[in-house]
C-alpha cells in the first residue's frame, strides 16, 4: 500500500516583516529627530562639572588663537550679529570658546558682542565626566 507523502510546507520568512519595521523606524527617527550643525572641530570646549545638558548649539565659536567661526566659516563680530538680527533671534548669543583661549581674550570677545548689540552671552561648555 502506498501512502501519499505530505507536501513539505514552505517555511514563512519572518525577515520581510522585520525589514519593514526597521524601515518604518528609520523613517520615524529621520522625521522626528532634530538636525543641528556639528561643533567646530578646531574648538575643544571647556569642561563644567555642574551643567545642564542641552542640544549642540548653533553657536559662535572662538578658537584657541581667538579666531571667531560660525558654521565652519571665519566671521567678524559685526557680520555674526548682522546674521543673528536677520534670523530675528532674541539677541542671545551662544559662545563656544576653546579651553585654551586666554580668559582675557574671552572677556574681550564678550565685551565686543555686548557692544555690537547682544542682549546676553551664554558660554557653552562640555559636561565633565566623573
């Protein structure tokens, strides 16, 4: 007596559903995430032990030699403040100064920003790891 062999059932692929989920997560994070300009690679920020965490700022960077940079370009205080006013900002400036910038130069830069019309100047630092 011959019995018919049962047909082999095809195993269902679970990877298609996994790919769809991963793709949807990628789209979600691309839309939901905020894009900010990267920090200037020539500036190593000063460290602060007690600081609030925040997003990387769209800031004015001061290198160790005192050069001012914004979005990777060398700028003057006047051109930076003009661009800030065009962006209809509140006059608040975020200044990311290199840790090797002399304090006297930092004070001069802050004074020049205030003289150019900055309402407030916030110094951006890096949170020190314990």
